[in-house]
């Protein structure tokens, strides 16, 4: 048999295979999940061979279904930070003692690159507390302008003051307090009561945030004791002093020189993007997007997001989010089989780096393949593989982002025997948030958290594929109706556009959605401004970069949260923003 005939037979077999069963089936869903969540892909961490295999698997199927690619390229690339390593210039010394990097000390993940030289000052726990129960300012009698400050981690043990100490013990809080008091660098030390083993902090990836503004290092306790020896003191004695007295005792400890250089590793992550052209001559220039993220946590470990950070093992991510990825692929196949019945153009997107902070969807909306104004709806499927067989309760988010959405969703849910738990808010911990921030109506499907979430135990055998089939069919019906409607879903605000997924609660808010991805911008870039909130009333605009609040510098997201936490309702403050090349001063009433 000739090679030409073999090739023809192969092509025919591929076409037949692609058209064999265009319906959404539990069997095909299971096959997709089984591969995407297999050990071969090693957890689909962005910019790894496993991620590459996953994206190629998706592209192969989209080609079989007959999808097209924008500019004939199935990949939408964007840059991510995959790691942070030591550079060539790292040195640290105090009072003639030289310390060895990675043995005696290490730069921390918060650290910015830079050199600091001058007097060293021990400022205890680095507190600046002004509370009814406790007044404690370690900087009050210390001349710290331009100095290198040494700070104990944690707080004294005192049950009656636990809440106050908790609010003031975070590393970021202590660094920003040091910055506000003029410190040029900060050195953390773990007391014996805080960490008897005195393990050095790990230098890990920070997802594009370029440090906190000054060098930040962690010094071993025995080396700090060598410095304190000149004053006939030890770290343990200082811990006891603060615990007994609950008051500051700051003092100079000699001459210090410090140089930090950390180098971020960069790599390309990639969304998979394809489209199915609509059949209506006019409506095909409008778009409806359906998608979900295909990345996961790789091998886990510290800083990965794993709930077992001390365990290095493949995190297969069957529910999170091979389940959604498989469903979206099945949707793509069924839409392709019915392409002549679909008026608007459908965009398929599998997002990368969602686990790193919605980076894939943010990259998409920042450089979309079509005008965002022409994108009329976004459906996001994330963690939909564990629906309870009895109650069949499915969380459907974003229902308030479109005036007509609730009625559409309610009818479709009943058809597929799904008990909907409607959540009107458009913001949420998944990729739809990036679209809601750009005034696009969204739908977010989610079957709930389980004990295996973000652990190595999230495997394909544990999914409910019958229910997953129903959820996928429900999503198909919703997207199909919206793609064929004579009118578009009417967008409306539904809840905040600023993220509230930080550990710290704030008494006030500006009413913005910050750019949490950081990047190389100095300041805090604004992703979205909410109507009728302090920022909007002051004239703040999307794209502005906040560089100062209440007379204090804002270099990054850490500074912003720190400044926000110190403000009170009713205050009128000046906020300076960079707009293009111009600095604009705005009066904001909180």
C-alpha cells in the first residue's frame, strides 16, 4: 500500500474519530481527565514539559474539531516568573564578621536588590503599635534613617494581646514599618521561642512582584548572637526581656554592610485560544467565550499553593482543573458539530497560570485577539468534577453580572437536574474575575472544595463523571442560547471589583481592583475602578498607577495594603497617581 493511500486513510480515520460522537459523554470526559491528570504531565505546572504536553493535547483536539486559530497560532504567550535565584553579588558583614550566604543568611522572597551600608540598630520586634491596650514603638527613640535594622520574627507570648500581636507580626508589616522609619535594609532573626530549629527561610518565586523596596535578609540566630556578644547579650535574653516588659529597647549594634542580588527566572506560559466562526453575517463579529484553566501545581512544595507544602509529589489536579478543561473540550466538540446553528463567533480558551494569580486570563484581557467591547459573555468552568450525586448542588457565580442571566440559568439548571446555588458577584477566585473587571457578563461554575483540593490526592478516579456530563451539557445550553440570542446580555455591576482575598481586613476601601500581578511597574496599577466609590469620585481612572497615599510612598502591592490598613473611614487624603507621564494629585474622601 502506498504512503499516499496510507495518509488518506489516516486523515479519514481522524475525521471519523472526531465526528464519531459529538455529544458530551461521561466516557470522553473521563478519557480527557485521565490524560490531563496523569503522572506523565506531572501536575501541569506552567512552563514545564507537562504543561506543554497538556496544551498540545488540547490543540490536537481543536484541530480535529475544525477550530481556527487567531493569526494561525493556537498559543497566546505571556511571561511569568518561574523562580528566584541568588545573583553573583551577595555579601553581608557586621563588626568585622563576614557571613556566608545560604549558610549563615539568605535573602528572602520579599527582598529587593540593592546595597546598604551604615549603622546597624536592633529594634526588637520592629513594632509600631498604637492601641488602647498597648503602646509599643520600637522606632520612637531610635535614629533609623539610613540604617540597617535587625528585627525579631513573631511576637512575645502573651494571651491577652494575641490579636494585637497577630496584626503586627507579619513580615510585610514589619518591613514596611522599617521603610516608613527610613531603614535602608532589614535583617530578620528567629528567636528560640519562635523557631528552635532556626531554619533559614526559603527563597521562592513571587509571581512577578519585584520585591518590597529594600533588601530583606534572614540571619541565623547564632550569628546574630556573635554580634550581640559585644553588648554581652543573646537573642534568647532579648526575647525574655520583651516578653516580661512588653516595651521597646532599641540600641545600636555596630557597622553593617549588606548587598543583595536575586535574579528572577522568566519563562513563557501559554493560553490555548481558538475560535469557531459564527454563521450570522452580522452577529459573527460579536464573541462569546467559554473556557477554564488547565494549569495546576506541578510537584507542589513550599510557595506552590499546595495544602501539603512539605510534601514533594505530583499534584495531578483532576478536579482542579482537569475537570473543567475536559468539559470545555467536550463543549468545543459539540459546538463544532452544530456550527451552522450558532450565530455569534465562539472563542475557546484554556488559561495557563491561573494558580499563580489569574495570570493567563489577565494576559488575555490585556492583549485580546479581538476587541474586548465585542466580547459579550464569558463562561468559566473551574473545579466541576465532584458534584454530590444526591443533592447535586452546583455553585453558579456571576449571576448578577447580566440582567437576563438569572432567568436563563434557572431554566437550564432544572433541565439537567442541577440544584443551583446562585452567587451574583462577578469577582471570584478564578479567571472570570479578569473579564468581570472589564465589564463583561460572566458565569462561573464550581462544584465545591473537597479534602483533596491542592493535594497530591486529587486524582481522576474520584470524579463524578455522570454529574460532570450534566454540568457540561448545562454549560453548553447556556452558551448556545446566549450565542444565538437576538440581543446581548446586559452587563451590570454585581459586587466589588477589588479583591478581598487577603488575610488582612481593612476599615476602608478605595473601590478599585488592583493589579496583583505586579510586574515591573513602580507603584500600584489600577485594573478597574468601581462606580460611586471613593476612587471614582476623586477622578481616579483605570490604568492609573498609585504612587503615593496620604503623603507616603506606594511602590508595590505591599505598600498599598499597608497604607490602606492605616486609614480610617471619613478621612480625606491626597492620593498621587501616575497617568501617562504626568503625576496627578487627587483628593479622596474615604
